[in-house]
C-alpha cells in the first residue's frame, strides 16, 4: 500500500505539465521548447542518477528508501507552491522536477525489488504488475487533474492543484513511515539469495552464515501457505543477518558499493539477452513515454482540445494500469515471458500505425470527430499494450541477471527508456515547434513507428534464460529430496 501511494504520487509530479501546455507557458512565461525541457527533467535525472538505489538501498533497506523518496515528493510539491506564493519562477518548477526526479531513482524500480523480497514465487509477478499499475494510475491523475483544474491558468487554479498534489504526497509519506520496513523472514530461496548479496555489501559487514537458515523454511516460501512459522533455531530473521560488530567507515562502504556496481555492470555487458532486453525497454518504453509527453502537441493540429486530451490521457493510463495487473497475473502462470513480451510489442506497433495512416489518407478532409477517435485509439492502445510490458521487463530482467543485485539490475531496466525519451522529446519537440502543423505531427508519429519496428526486432532476437526460476526449482528438488525422497521427483515435475 505504501509503495502504491509513494509511486503514484511521484508519477503525478512528472506528468503535471504535459496536458496543460498553454496555461503553463502563459503562467510561467516560457516557450514550448522550455516546457519540453521541463518535462524531460525527471528522465534526465534518472539517466544521471539511476545508480543511487544501488548505492543507498543496501544501507537503508527498501522500506527506508521509500520513506526518503516520499520525503522528496513532499518537498517537490512544496517547491511548486512557492511559485504561486511568490514569483512565478520557471527555475523553481525546474527545481521541483529535479527533486521528484531524484525520488524517482529510488521509487521507479521498487516493484520488482519489493516482489522478490516480500512475496513467494507464485505471487511475485502479480505483485510487480500491481506496483507498475500504481505508477500508471498516478500518471493518469497527473494528466487529468491539471487538465480539469487548470483551465485559465490563474494563481488560484494552480494553487488548488499543487495543494492536492501536496496532500497526496504527504499521505504517501505517512504510509511509508507506518509500514514495516522489512519482512521477518525471506519468503523464498531467491529472496534469501538476494538477502545474502545485500548483507555482504551492507554497512555491518559481518553476518551469520547462510547454513544457519533451514532449507525447510526456504522451501516453505514457495508453497501456497507461505506465512513464516515462529522462528526456530534454524531460522534467520532479517535483523539477525547483520551482526552488531565493527562498522566500516562511510568511505569504505561507498567504495565497496561502487565496486559492486562496476562488477555488476561488467557482468551485464556480457549478458547478450539482457542487453537486448535493455534495447527493447529503451526504444519501446522510451517511445511510449515520448508520445505521452508530447501527445497534446501531436494531436492538437487536428483539432483535439486540451480537455479531451486530459480525459484521453486519464483513460489510457487507467486502462494501462489495469492491463499491467492482468499481465502480472498471466506471468504467474505463463512460463514463456518472451512470448508475452513479443506479442505486446507487435500490438504496440499496430496501435501506433493507425493514426498516421488514416490521417495521411484523409488529409485535410479529416473531421475533428475522426481525429478524436483516432487520438483515443492511439494513446489508449499504446497504454493497454505498451504499459503492461513494464512488469515483464522487470521480471525478465531479474531472471536474466540472477543472482546479481536487483538494486542495480532493476533500476537499469528503466535507464534506457529515460535516456531515449530524453533524446526523443528533444528531437521531436524541435520538429513540432511552437505551432505544430499536421505534417509535423505525422513526421513524429512515423518516427515512432520506425522505433517500434526496431523494438520488435530486438525482442525477437532475444534468447532468455530463466536463472532465478532454475535456481528455485533446483532448491525445491534438493529440499524435497532431503525431507521426502519418495515425492521429490513428482513435485519437481509438477513445478516444471
């Protein structure tokens, strides 16, 4: 619940100015290129600081990482309120987006980390889908609320909007402070393996040997009835994984954290399936984020209004969030993540092709009603089949790189989309200019069609290996052989 609130409040802050182009430009006295610069600040910060979670979370834990992210969300909204109370400063809203961008480095990739550390095998994929959906629902509110509340761009309208965002961010902070910061016991063999990796890099560098954890407990997390039993002499709580011994200096901790990051990056570069996955993530999600950021500028030349775009954006994000939850459930039953990903990528390509093809055929004869229908199909289609790719990308990334630290590999999945959207928004913003024409909008859409073709090709070339799944099946077989040899072979066959 805390992750849902913190993640959705952060997404709201990112999307605020995408659906209120004219009021933002008038109130803050900026041009369309300056507005596009404002909108690309969060992905630019993520590109520069994605490593933050890998350096910070091993020390603080995911729970306190969410608290820090929630505090930054509150600070970001408070900074926006200052622009209403004092000077309508463009620099202040840039600073606000910088702060929320830093928070994003800790929040954006949290769903797969939370799923692996808190949930058993059969629940992980669905949990990741819900976590991604939370961000999408926040994006939906981030599009709808400004479009509905800021119609004339007055100080009262902006003030009401910013207070709503402040209240939402404060609720996320309260929830993050209230919840338990770590599970009592690792829910699965993979979670314990992750716990070993984190403890090795934690501020308390000494630890209890992993042999003290009973195999029966680790297997227990993979069954339906996975709630932890009372701690036995063989069980190990999260707190007990760290001794109260000597603490190394902060300098040594950071040096060790950076060294681990470099070792992980080196291992990733030689992992061809994961590199192709980064291409799929970067080009595909980067294009989707770009279309969402520039949607109003793309469809406005065809007569689509700001309010209509606000509702289209809201509907698309809600539909995408629901689809993410559904895909998370499918992943729990489907063994072939690549097949699901390829199908969604091809569907994304189809959804983005209809608008420019029909608009090119109809030309100036296309009515506003037809443009509205095509805009609905364009964006809602992109959200329904594009957004659900995120839980697949996260989960497949963990599978391909296991047992490498998720605190590096999960944030890295979202680094290429941030980089590509940063580049695409700048290039396509230069094409659209201050007063875009229909031809300008069609050029931008055709550019995105080319990007999705490359994305589909990279997805087809990928040959994934499910390392985490194989590790857990092997562990289940060993545990079954130790506890009940007669049923071991049958259980492993059923698991496969």
